[in-house]
C-alpha cells in the first residue's frame, strides 16, 4: 500500500468514528445526568478528526505540493489562533451573555463553510453543475449565517438597540434575495465556460459573496431583540446545512452527516422555541414584534401595592408552599446565588419550594435553567411550564423575580395583546403573589402587566440582590429570636 | 488499494436524508431544561467544518487560496473550541439535590418530591 492509501484509510476510519461519536454524544446530551459525558464524547470525536485531517498532506493536489510545508504551518497556526482565542472567550464569558457567544461561534462556522466554498469557486475545482449548485447554495447559506449571527450578537449585546425597519423592507429583502440568486445563477453559467461576461469571474464571485453577506444583515436587522434566540437557532440550523452541503462538495461524509444532523436538530429546536412562544417561525422573521404596539391595554383595575422585602420574606417563611418564577431580571442583577440561599432557608424551615421556568425565560430557551444550575440549584427543584402550571392554584406564594411577560395574564385574556395566546405561568392564581422588580417599567415586550395590579399581588421594589439579602436577614432574624 | 471516497448523486441524498432524520429523532427527546446547552452543543458539532477547512488549506496552491483557507481553518477552529468550552461549562453545572442520585433517568426534571419533606 502507498502512503496515500494508508492516509485515506486512516482518515476514512477516524471520520466515520467522529460521525458516530457526534451522534452518540448528542444522544447523551438528551438527559441532564449523561449530558456532561455527551459533550466529552463529541469532543473526542472532534479532536481525532482534526488530528487526522493532517494526513491530507499525503493526498494533496499536484499543484499544492510545492506549498505543502507553508500550508501545514498555516494550518497549525490557524488552529492555534482561532482555537485558543475562542476557548479563552468561552471560558471567560458570563453565563448571562451565553446566547451572544453562541451566536458568534455559530457565525464562525458559517463563515468557515463560506470560505471553503470560496476556495472551491476561485480555484474552479467544482466539476459539474450539481457540484456548482451545491457549492453556491452552501456559500449562500453560510454567508447569511455569518453576517446574520453577527447582527444577532450586536442586538443581544446592546450594540444595536432598536430594530431597524423601513417601509416595504420585506419586499426589498425578497427582491435582494432574488437578485443574489440571479448572481449565483449567472456564476454557474460563467463557471461552466460561457464566454460572454459582464465582469471577470473573480469579481463576480466577490459580488456574490457581498450580496449574500448583505442579505444576512438585511434579514436580521428588522427582527426585535426578544426574538433573537429563535433567530440564532435558525442560523445554527443554517450553518449545519451549509457545512453539510460543503461536505458533499469535498466528498467528506463526516461533514455531510454532522452538518445535516445539526441542520435537522436545529430546525426542530427552532420549531420548539417558536411553539413555546406560540408564534410561527414566519411570524418571528417577518412581523414587527417588540416594536411600539398600537394596542391600548384595556382598563386595568386595582393599584400597585408596594410592600417591604422583610415582610414578604417572613410571610414566605411561614407559608406551606412557594413557587419561584425567575426571569432575566434575576440574572441581570446577578442574584441567582442569593435566591438559592434564600430558598435553602425556606427549605430548611420546611417550606416546599419549587422553581417554575417558562420556556422562553431568559434570553434563550433553557438559559434560566443554566443560570440556576450555575448557582447550585439542583435540577429536581426546577419544573417546566406544563409540569407545574396546575400547582399555582394550590400554592400559598408565587415569588416572581425579574420576570414579567411570562406571567402576564393578558396572554390568556386579551385578544389584542401582542402576547395573546402565548402560554404563561399562572402565577396570578397563587393565594399571594410577590413581584420583585427594579422599578415600574414594562417587560421586554413593552406591555402593561395586569398581574401586578391584582388584589393578591404586592410589589417589592428594588434590586433583586438587595431585596433577597433583606429577605434572608429577616428570616435569619426570626430564627435567632426563636433561639434566644 | 484505493480508500478514496466518492459520493455521487443519490448516495449523497441518502446520507442527507438519514442524517437529517437521525438529528430530528435525537433532539426530539431533549427536555426544555437542556435546550441552551443543546443549541451550543449542536453548534459545536458543526465545528467539524474545520476539517473541510484543513482540506482546502492543505490543497491551496495560490496565495489567495492560502489566505481564504487560513480564514476557514481559523473560523472553524473557533467554532469547535468555543462551542466545546461553553457547552462543557454549562453542562458541568447541572446537578441534583442528591448529587449522585439518578432519579431523573429520562432526563426530565420531574417531581421527585424528595425535597418536599
């Protein structure tokens, strides 16, 4: 056997192994118990596949042979630079900033897929119409994913504050996409050897990539910040698809399988998220949610009744059951640790405490679970909407911290409300509701919350961390008095 | 012997179809509590694109191809390393109140009511 076939054999076996380990790893991630080992399994697959990729040196094109040493050096350098910067950023990033970080990594994947396609196109290496079409499709999706993810990052990071909308933008976007596709079509025509040219081929390729990148920006700009998680999920699926398509062009089944698994998984995840928000994916992409709503809320009876944090804390100490509804405000105040400390006091006093998590609590589905896990809350105290919603009726206290729209009863009752129909946590049905809030502002969706005006609801104003500290001290004070 | 891989027409479609179905089924059973780690986990998996980047970089014969190939590998490596780092960090945080107990076998943090005493 020649070195070439030995290298091909090893690459073939490791890539096959990697594809298996990816799927097995994702499968293990479907349970909190096995999930940490799941990512490890997938990581082993990745490491082996990347190491094996150096064996391509035995199988390079003749034209590349003189450059081989330089190319290997560049490869090692690129791996180290890209890998270590991203690794460092991933270790350092705050848990609350996780969605933006995922958006960045996802954009990088899309960019890599686009770059691979660019090399194929510039080198005119893709033979046949099928290959060309697939290359261009992967390039288009990958590029959209890159620029779109960057916009998503900017929105979540607060660099871009408002959704940018122009009248008729949807039509313009559609026209722009059609234009981009037309450029792609012309490119296929030219690359197959047609001589009539408007532009030299390389310039045409630049135009194509430019259009694709701009389309990603145009598509993402009008979407409101609240919908970004779904958008990131869509781009995650899109990058998977792009990787899968470029895998076909490179005749690499590992890329094809991994890409398509992620494409399908990401699509399903997107649909699940959209379902949790009771909206269709098309509605998220093409309607102006989160903008100034024309809807006037129906007259809300009652008034806001502020109360002291200490009183609320002591009331909960003597309650039988408490359900905590945390929201992004809790994480923004970095008060998860304090919350768990308070909950531990209640548990020690014999109060039954549960956490109720709305599917879209936080900035990304499941983000609240992660933030609570970070604070050390065991996940068997954490309940999802469907599992706990019936329990509010029989619960003494609902403690709403930093959540707003996900407990707004308008979603059940008010037809005109932008969140009408969204499943909500029925915190208003508890005997007593405490809402910990920084001020009298509105939620992310900008809607007045009738819950706050209910007869059974009291507002505890203040920073979540400070309020919880007061509550902890109040309950501890009781214990000290009892002991004295 | 020849171990080079050729994937033509319908074979590719079969691979895509089966892989897509597999992804759909695998994710179908993931509880909402794991959605964020899962999104970042699947994000990590498409980091395999770095292998494709290595292939085009090693086969580069012009400065332009080297530059774009370098770009592809660097971005792909970032996708891998970053995706792994954040996913691992998130997943390492999940624990039960019993720490080593395995009562959430099906991945759903269902009522075990152990703490309701």
